[in-house]
């Protein structure tokens, strides 16, 4: 595996294989890799000839300077993990390579998919930072496919809207959430939890799993599902920033779980660490 730090070196490293017709995959990450990231890379490895992983802590998507400063950075360990899953090229640019002085080409979507939930909590700058850096990374690597995690469901939806609206010729692949054995969604932020916080954090998935059990048992009413999921969060002393059932396509509130797929999403601060998670809810065919 080769590590490159400039767009010029990235393009040079890809050019021979690209002109020989090789398919190129991009796995964008902010580093501090865990098995969730590696699952994206494994999937990319299985489906493409060349796998590029980017490791870039994107300052533009952080609403909170303290969160940006505290974000874990572990490039040497990341490189070893990336080699292990067959990444060919690690693209780890410095901030000035991505945002040189005078940078002003912000890419910003509009509508409920960017304004609701994460957009409302973290401010419009968050998804503007995401869509700007993803547009740039797709421009830099020009991948055939790019891989995103279902753990950041709203981000994955936003990226799909971005490539559709801007006619970017990259297929977006969403990979299911990888969880710890007790259900906690893997996240680079989990390592900031102390043991007591780590124990409370299982309440996030416990609440979501209960909602899945209710819908597979035939419950369709959003208000009933939300009350029960909220009760399980409270049992774990979690006061959510949001707990919401939305249409998976529009991100508008869903009143019922029906044939159209719905997402139940939660965000909460556990101590000083902000965590998010979600599950898809579908009514069983018999009650649709
Ligand atoms: P991040 O480094 O947090 O920006 O995440 C980089 C990519 O990995 C994003 O597409 C995330 O959705 C994805 N990802 C993060 N955690 C997980 C997980 N537990 N399972 C699957 N994908 C994940």
C-alpha cells in the first residue's frame, strides 16, 4: 500500500490502472479506523480493482471546535489496518491541500434531508462541510464507486442526493452498520467513553432494537414506537437530542411504519461524547 498526500500524487498513482480500464473505489473516512470502516473497505475490495481510502479529518463539517480538537488521529495504526484489508492507496492530505487559501467553492444542498435532525442539531454548516468535501474527494479520485456506512444514514442519503443533483458519475454504495457484540454501533468516538458511559451507551441500540421488535410484531404507529423507545433510553439515563421516525427517502416525519421504508434515528450526548445510531423499520407484509 502506498500513502499519498497530494491530489497530483493521487491522480498519478491511479492513472495507469485507470487507463487500463480498472475500476476504482473510494472509501472516505476521518481515520481512527475500526471494523465499521474496514467493512466498507472489504466491500470495496470485493467489488473493484483498485481501492483508495481517504483519511481526512474534515474541519469544515465540525460545528464544535472542541470536538474537532478532540477527534482521534492515529495515522500509523490506520495504515496498518488499511493494509490488512487490501487498500491499495491511502490518501491522507493535509488541510491546506483540500482547503487552500482563498477556497470558496462551498457545495450546499437544501430541503429536509439536510435541514432536519443532524442538520438541525449541528447547524447548516455540518452537511455543507460534508457535501463540499465529498464533492472534492469524488473530483480528486474520480472513483467508479464510493462506499458509505448506514450508521450515518442521513449523510448517506445526502451524498446520494448530491451525486444525483450534480450528475457525478460515481455509484454510491451503502454498507450496513457494524456493531459491537452488545449492539453499540462502532464509532471512532466510542473510545472516548469511560466504562460507566460505555455501559449506558448500549441503551441507544436497545431502544432501536425494541422498536424493530415492535414493528415485526405488527405495531405501525409512530407515537407508540417512539414512546417505548424513549422509555428504554430513559432507563439508560439517556436524554436524546432527537429520537425520530422518518421516511427513509424524504426524511420527513413518518406517522406510521408501512410498506415504504422508515428510519428510526437517535442522537445523544453520553458524557462529553455525541453518538448517533439508526435502524430501518419495515412493517411485516401481513400488516402493510
Ligand atoms: P467517519 O470516519 O466517522 O467519517 O466514517 C467514515 C465512513 O465509515 C462513513 O461512511 C461512516 O458512515 C462509515 N462508518 C462509521 N462507522 C460505521 C459502522 N459502525 N458501520 C458501518 N459504517 C460505518
